[in-house]
C-alpha cells in the first residue's frame, strides 16, 4: 500500500500546478481567433498569448519569437511561456524537457548572429517521435507523400488531393519536421513552386505547404534548408520566391509567397541573402503596385509586407516602439519609410565595401 500512497501524494502535489497551467487568459478583442466548432468558448488566438506560466500550444497557433518552449513528456503536448528564470526544481517535478528547436536534430546555432547557419551540419537521419494520434493520420501522410513524390505529369487529378492533405498536416510541428527532413519531397515541392511547371493552384498549395511546415518550427526550417545550396541544388526556395515576387500577378499566390518568405527569413542567412538581392526594394515595389487594389487579397498582400518589416527588418529599439502602435498607424507611410531605410543602409554598406576593396 505504501507505493500507492506515495503515488497519490505525488499526484496531489501536482494538482495546483495543473490548474495554474490550464488557466489561459482571455485574448484581446482585436486578436484573430481560430474556431474549429460553433462554441465560442473553444476558440483560441491564432497568435499564442504568452504569460509567465506555461500554457498549451496548439498545432495551428503561431508562436512569437523568444519564448521558452518545452514538451510535456507525459502528454506529448508542447507548452510555452515568456522566457523568464525558473527554479531548477520545476522541470523535474513536472516531468518536462525543454525544446529549443535545434536539439532535435543535433544542430548547434552559429556563435555570431551575423554568421549564416550551416545547415549541412544537421543530422537528417535523426529519429522523429511520432505524435499521439490515430493510425489513419500517419497513413494519410505517408500515402500523400508517396503520391507527390511519384507524380511525374501535369495531370493534377491525384496530385491536388495529396497536396491538400499535406497542407492540412504540415501545420503540425511533427508533420512539418517530418516533411522538411524528407529531401526528395522537399525538392519536389520546390519544383512545384517554379513558374510554368504546374498550374497556379498547384503552385499556390505547394507554397502554403512549404511555408506552414517551417513556420515557427526552427528544426524544420533548418532541415529544409539543408537540402539546398549544394552542387546538386545550388539554389533554394528563397530564389523561387524572389522570382515569383518579381513576375507573378496573382494576389493569392503572392500572399502565399510572402508567407513562405517570412518563414524562410527567420533564418538569418536567408534574410541576408534576400536583402542582398535588393529584397527591400522589391517589397517597396510590391507594396506600391498594390496601392490601388481594393479587394481583400491586395489588402492582405500589403499587410504581409508591413508584417515582414515588423518581424524582420526593424532594429530592436524601433521594434519596441512599434509594439505601441495601433494598426491604423502601421500604414503605407510607415511601411515605405522603414523599407527605404533598409535600402539606404544597404547602399551605404555596399559603398563601404567598395571603398575597402579599392583601398
């Protein structure tokens, strides 16, 4: 009987912390919600709302950067909170292990934030623990991957359903990482992004799959990039995105390309590569070209350009100031101003490099 009493005592000691973690603050009225049912009480914010306590992160939520993220080994649930110091005992008592996104693949971040990540160091053979779910989901993923890899014609009768299945699954941390580590699949998706190869619908879904798989999933981002920038594949998805942003006219595809671009540029090497290709000037042109658009797609495209500036191009002091701005203040004048600053800074650095080279 003694072991049972000890187990009961241990469980009761965890009850307060369980209730604390379950208490999720109500999102602000302006927060975009995800609702899978008709019950308002079951809706939750699209962007995870962190507090100082760990809360469950749902598969389709977006995580802000800089959080403390961990996996509950007992439940298989990902949790996150603000990155604040904690007593060492908390992780032991809760039976949790911390996930930083890189340990899963044996990847070590670059020592300097200005040094591009070496994606070739990633162990693409490292095992991935399957999610706790029904067997049908795993089977659906495997069948869809096999169909996409084997597809060799422009007939989309079987390709589109397979891509649609992968798009649904790729928002999951596990399936996003599994997809990103599969070199032949990633290369196939890359080919589907390219113009003239497939229809606009196929390219649009492939772009969304790629972006969703690596969004807020550092391990998947690193794994996906490890398949490119080598002798066999000298260019990667970033170059396909740049070409699309230059030449495409479809606001729907451009919106999804901007989503993929933002996901890719969480890697500092990809962001540097984009800016070196006059990326800021390209975004100014896209924003300007859409200024006369009145429909939802063109509005969303301009909004994605503004969000890209917020997420990737602001120095820390400006980023803190931007947090106090409401949506009406993040207008065309604000967006173009900050893009212009990036362009001018790029010109200044290029002039300095030319002067050093000529000295």
